[in-house]
C-alpha cells in the first residue's frame, strides 16, 4: 500500500461548517478546525490520480456547501477505490449536512468497517448518533475516538471528544 498525505483535503475539511440541530449544534460549534493533518494508506490503483482529484473536489464542494455534488464525487472515489475511508468520511459529512443522518451513520459505519481504528470515523459517527437520539451510542463513539486520538498523540482532538461527552451527559 502506498502512503500519501491528505493534508490539503483535511485542510479543506477542517473549514467545513456543518449546521447542526438540537444539542448537537452547541457541541459541534465548539469544535474549531477539528481535523489538521491525516496521513492515509490507500490501495494502489491505476486510477489513483482520478481518485485523488475526486476526493479533493468532494471536500472542496463540502466547503462550498454543495453537498449533493460532493457526495457524487465521493461516490466516484468509492468506485475507483472501494476501501478509501476518506471517501466514506466525506460522504458521511455530506449526508450529515443534508440532515440525512441515517445515511451519514451508514457511511461512517462503512469507513469503520474498513478501518476499525479510524478515530475521525468514530468522532463524526458520535455526533450523527446524537442527532439520531442515540445518546448512549454517541458517548461510546466519542469515548472510542478520544482513546484513539490519545494513542495517536492528538491530545487536542481527544479533549474535544471528552468535552462533547461531558456536554451530552449533562443534557
């Protein structure tokens, strides 16, 4: 497997303003630039350049709040690289932004099936579960995200997950 840096994509992702409802809105708005730098391992592909282009464009479209177009781009990545966790993450964020919470959860589930230690997948699925009124599942996902972020040395992200857990427990 080849490694490549998705810093550009993650920088775009970090500026996405996801509009939330209910208690998730107050939790999420406390999250400044959740993602900074992530390195991914992606299977070799004869269409790797196309997949990277669709992935970047998908995150750009999320930033522009063109959620349907973003989801279409992430679907193209999935056709080219079915195990690309970032395509499922982006697709989940698009569905979340469209308030298609069940679809978003399924997208995050797919990312986590491929990569069970994908902290960002747990983090975002936690907020999605909160929107689906599954507070227990939200807390479990955020706790897992916090543990994985801590293990990776991403202590700021671990703290954000812990703070979200505290707010959910108090609500």
